[in-house]
């Protein structure tokens, strides 16, 4: 019989609900990221155990998380090998969620910028990721908007 999984994002965290095809009995996992507002959760069509989560907090800002085991454990994409299983004290590190720019080989400055209210050029920043869309063909590629 087939299985059903529902990914639920709330203002208080994320939940993973699973059931068999009859949908009479449900297992609920969570809350994951208790107290964090969730914008989007999405599973990979290539790897069913991979789940991406876009979350935010007024204190720590925007963070992207990834689970490779159906939601049991989570890491930030880009976490260096060896740190994956290490429990880090304190808030999540946003290092892996930096927005990366194409830069000029000559100047090292970003190739794309936008004009601020005062007329100066500033690089784009990402403040909210409203939607995550894993690639249909590559488990290691995800699109965000």
C-alpha cells in the first residue's frame, strides 16, 4: 500500500504527518523549529527523504534548512562535512544561507546591484524565501523565490 506524507508549516514551527494509503491513522512529527515562522516546506521528487524548509524569525532572520532523513534531523545547506552531526550551541548560523553574487574578475564587486532610496548602488539581499522548489532531476539543486 502507498504512503502519504503531508508537510505543514505554521507560525509556530513545522510538522511532518505520515500515514498509509487509507489515511485512517496518522503519525505526527514535530514541532520542528519550535517558535519559528515557516514560509514553505517542500520534499524533493528525486529523493523522497529530502525535505527543504524556509523559515524566519524576527531575531535571527531568514534560514534555509534541509533534512535528508524525512525530517528526523536538519542541517543548513552548505554546512561543512563533519559539522553535519555536531550539535552547535546557540542560534543557527546563517553562513550557509549567504546570498552569493557573480562578481567582476577585475574589481571583485557584484555584477548586479539595485539603487537604494539615496541613489547609491547596493547588492541584492535576500530577506524572505517564500517558495522552495526542488529540481525534478537533481536532488542537490533547489530553486528559491
